[in-house]
């Protein structure tokens, strides 16, 4: 098997945000819009800088800590609901990653393909439709499918079980330290897309 060229594997498992699709701008807008809904004004530059400090997501609890807010001012449930609503209404901000599209179609010719994401699976499915990547027979593992997410290996192990493939015969594609750690801990070979031209 050759990880560099992705050949010889029974399954290919792709991370979502930053690997299959560039969702950075949309994530920033989601956070800003949800905070605005709660009467809290921040700039997109502040959101982007904060994401850089605390990847891969900004939870309500993290934002409360950073902005010195009480749970009543920024409840977890309404923060998430507002961010999700913005995502679904503004998916046109998502930018497809050409190299990922090519890699996924190449992989699907000879192997099973999966998306393994810390995002919710309905968001993943919706985004794949928006960017025209819903034509592949994806198995999708979202954050709701395992009790813990990356860097724990659970999500990748779950994907391998759903695909009926030994993890050692899976190749993962990742763009974060947590994702690379998760896939390797699951026993998969990994392509770290940060180390190649992937835009």
C-alpha cells in the first residue's frame, strides 16, 4: 500500500472542515452572527484570530470565558441553534477544495469512501450537496456518532466498522494535529494535507 499516492487501500476516510471543504469563512460568520443574535458585537477579525488560538471550533463555554459572559447571556443551546441556522442559510460561503474533489473521486473508483468529522452529520451532508460532492457513496461519521471526538480514535474506528474494513486498510486525509493523532491511533495511515498542495 502507498499512502503517498493513496493506492491499495480498501477505504479512504476524509476529514471535512479544511480537508474536503474550506469552511473557515462560514465558521467565522456563524460565530459572529450567533453572538450578534445574543446582543454581543465582535468583528470577523476577532473571530478569525480567536479560531487561530483555539482551533478547531469555538464553543459557547469558550466564548463565555473569553468575553466574560454568563451562561444566561450566551446559553449553549441557543448559541448552537443560531450558528446552525446561519450555516444552513449561507452555505454559499463554502469554498470547495479542488484537490480534495479529485482525490475523493479517484478513491471512490476502487475503494469505499467516508467523511469523518467533528461537525454534525446533517451539516456535512448539506455541505456536500452544496459543493456537488454528494454524488459519491459516502459513509458519514459526525460528532453525534461517538461519545468523544478527535484526537480520540473513536470516530475513525467507528467509520472502519461501518465500512466493514480493518483500520489498517484505511487511508485517512487530515489537516489538523488532532485529526492526524486520531487516525493514527485508530491504526490508519494518514495523509496530512498540510504537507502538500491541497487547494
